[in-house]
C-alpha cells in the first residue's frame, strides 16, 4: 500500500491547537496596537474554528501595551514597574482580543497563570478542567502569564519567564496536536549555514540549539532560544510545533496544510506512519527529483522505494538527507521524500540498474534513491 498523505484530518484539520503570539506580532512600535494584524489573526483563528479545530490562544503583549499607555520607550528594569505595566496592559490586551473576535461571533475568556498553577498537581487539574469547560462553551481562552503576581515570587523558578514556555506547557496540558508560535521571526534561520529558514527539525540537537540567538527587541522576552526550548518541551509530549511569522497573511491555514513558510518541529516518539506526516509540512524542499513514467505508478500505487533506474534528472541543488519533491514527466509534483544522494551524485546514477549503482557505491548497503519509509505521496 502506498503511504498517501493527503493533508487532511490530522494535518489541515487538527482537533486542537495552541496559538502563541508574541508582543511584536500584536504591536507596531512600542505599545501601539497593530489593529490590522490583530484583525487578520482573529479572522485566521475564526476560520480554523469554523473548520472544527479548537483554538487556545497564548498572548503576550501586556507589558508592551502597558508601556505604551504610560509612554515608556524602554522596558523598566524594576520588577514592580514591569508588573505595573502588565496590570495596565493586560486589560487593554483583552479588550483588543474581544474586539478582534467579536465580528466572528466569538467570545474570549481571560486565563492568567503562574508557574505554580501548573506545577502543583491539584491546581494543574483545576486549570485543565477550566480550559476544557471554556472550550465546551465555545469560547477562545486567551492565556497569559499572571505577571502582576508571578514576577514577585521569591524564586525565579516560580516564573515561566516567557510565554513560549507557558504555551508549551499549555499545549501539553490540553493535549493539543500542534503548538503554533507566531512572532516577528519567520522561523528558525540557519544563520551560520545557508541563511535560509530550516523547514523541518526532526530532533532538537545541540546544532539546532546553536542556531538560536537571544532577542534584541525592547518589548519581546524570549527570542529564538526560548522558542526552541518550548519546542523541545512540546514535541516531547507528542505535540508538533511550528515557529512562523505572525505577519504572514493566513499563516495558520498555510502552516496546517504544509504551505506556510516557517519551521516545523516533529513530535517525538511517533510510529513510522505518523512520522511520515511531517514530510507534508516541508514547505520548502531543497530541490526536485524528476522520475520517468514507469516510476510514477510504482511509487504511487505500489508504495515502493525510488530506485536510480526511475530517475531522469534533478532540479535545484540538494545534499543527501535533504527533502526533495518528486515530479513525473508531466512536471507535476506528486510526492516528497528524504533523498539519500546529493544532486551532484544523481547524474551518474540516472537510469542505472541496481548492479551498476552497487558498482559505483560498493560500500553502501542501501542503494535506494529514496527509501519508501522516507517517502510520502501528496
Ligand atoms: N507575559 C508577558 C506580557 O504579556 C510576555 C512574556 C513573553 O512574551 O514571553 O507582556
């Protein structure tokens, strides 16, 4: 059987997602609301809801909006001042969300949490039950850290520190299939390498962590480091994580059908079939492998591996291990997979039978150009 991956059910229509928005998405300049952006995000979320996906929002912005209201241009250093800003900004934040969702007939529910609320089992269960009830009532829970009290806790450990961590904990608490972290960052960018967005991260390795740098903005808190830490936390509990730009129109819908620019972190511990789903989220494959007319039905209907004999050429440059599109003689992309050879190696392999490939790579055991376990039909 071919492993088809129509981006359906669990991809385009997940049951439950957590959407986390950074201050930079909601504001333009310090403390100035970006109302057009907020309206667009609300419309995007309402569209998801209309398709049957439950959405929980984790929203930053309280401190930033409070700063704006007070006319501060620098984030105060003193805890009490930050807490005061949060107290001022939080109500503005909720008014903003309510105004954004009202045209869609949606009601928002404010939930403010401290670290202790999720650390202590009894409180954790209480929060979980309340969130479930809010969802049953058809509301959109809008969660933020309760900055006004939590920053005062004696131990820094008692604070989430940033809403990225909070959003990952909420995603795991509520059993969300996806956590979508929207900020001013377009995704995880490989600054040391090709300068491009890393489309998919299968495992968060030290190299991946090294790609993240701290935040530089006046109102933002976490930066990429805390987003990666959040992704680590959420993927461990089986939740797929996207990091993408909140400025991109219709970003939620795009991400969920694998067309969005951004980075997808594959949830860990998945069985093979489920693991293959992440290939669908590969928005920007490194290149294309062209295959002949015989190979198309073999891959499509028989679920076999792609062998060199079926390959006719390449488009773009890629290296072994990259994700590439597969196109038939009509040029239509019909599959995607993790390629075992680089684009510079392919010319010597095209149209070759197994023996000839084995002669070229005597030390290699696996000679498939794309193994069936690494291939998904679109
Ligand atoms: N809770 C903070 C706020 O609402 C934001 C923290 C964060 O962005 O990580 O301003």
